[in-house]
């Protein structure tokens, strides 16, 4: 059995010690050096309690505490909470980006606008379930249309060929997979799109306030929409020009093949 040292409240500060930072928490969880292999983690007990005794077990094993004691949570638990909070923040950004895409591109507005609850805190105008359904249905519709177009080209050139074997279908699928992988690599769906605002300051707000700290809007959600529409108007001419150039190159290739 190992006796963990008893440290009354405030003693660590008097001795000049500091609680572990995020980097140290990561190392403890196994993301860093050999620090994660240490058999124990120091725990602090309220003044007057006996030291915690436990066998040499991995840090993930719950500690055995005295009845009525209130020890600080294990560092591993705190680190997991930090990572979970960051994951939730990242999911909020993705949901808002997807909602803005279907709003600006398609003119979609939810039938019911949220006025309170977790959705508003996340920055959503509509219900996250409705947004997910609409976005998924839209994606399936466009994928089905493009797949059938590629399939028709293969059938015209090679009647009876299996769908998976058609060169146009294979080329189209490779292109779609690249789009997916590029978004995963970037960690965002907006860079390079009509809604890409570049280095412009993004909308921000305090947790207990709806107003936007960056642009002064009364509701940060609609302020964000306004900024996305502004980016759309700025980017549209450039994307139109690039689209026309690609179309011209395609026409030249087709004409050369027919000559």
C-alpha cells in the first residue's frame, strides 16, 4: 500500500507548487512522455482528513476515499472534460456552418426559429434535427443526380457496363471522395467556398448575451448570417469567372475531339 501525502488547502501555493497545466494533463493521459507512466497522482484532502491509501494501480482506477471526504477529481477526469468541451465547441461550429450554407445558397429558412435553449447557445437559428434532415436530403439529391449523369455517359459509350466499372462513375466518385477528404484535412467546410470570409473577424458573443461583440448586432446568429451573405457577394464574381474559364476549357476539349 502507498501513502499519498496529505496537503492541507493552500499548502501547495505556499511551497510554490502549481497545479498541472493542459500539457501536463495530456502527458498524464499518455499523449506525452514517460510522465504518464508514473504510478500515482497527488491528491489533495481537506485539512484534518487521513491520507488516502490505495494499492499501486493505474491512474484510471477509481481511488478509494474515506467516508464523507470530498477529494479533488482525478486529473484524468478533468482532462477528459476539457477535451469533451472542445469537441462540443467544434460541433457547434460545424452545425452553424452547415445551416448557413443551406440558408445562403438555397434561401432556406426554418419554419420555426429558436428563441431559447441549447440551440440558441450553439448559435443555431433553426432546430438542429431539422437542419440535419434538410442538409442530408439535399446532399443525397445532388449526389444521386450527378451519379446518374455519370452513369448515363458510361451507358452511352459502353452499353451494359456495370455501374462500378464505368470510367465516368469511377472518376466522379474519386472527385467526391477528394472533396470529403479535403474538408476533413482542413477541419472546416467553408474555406474556398462562396462563404469563405478569409481573415475577416468572426462573430463572437458572451455566453449570457445574444449581441455580437465584433459587429454590434443585436443577435449574433443573424449577425453571422449577415456576414456570410456579405462574403457570398464578395466571392461570387471570382467564382463565376473561374466557372466560365473551366467551361471554356471543357468546350475546347470537346470541339477538338469532334474535329
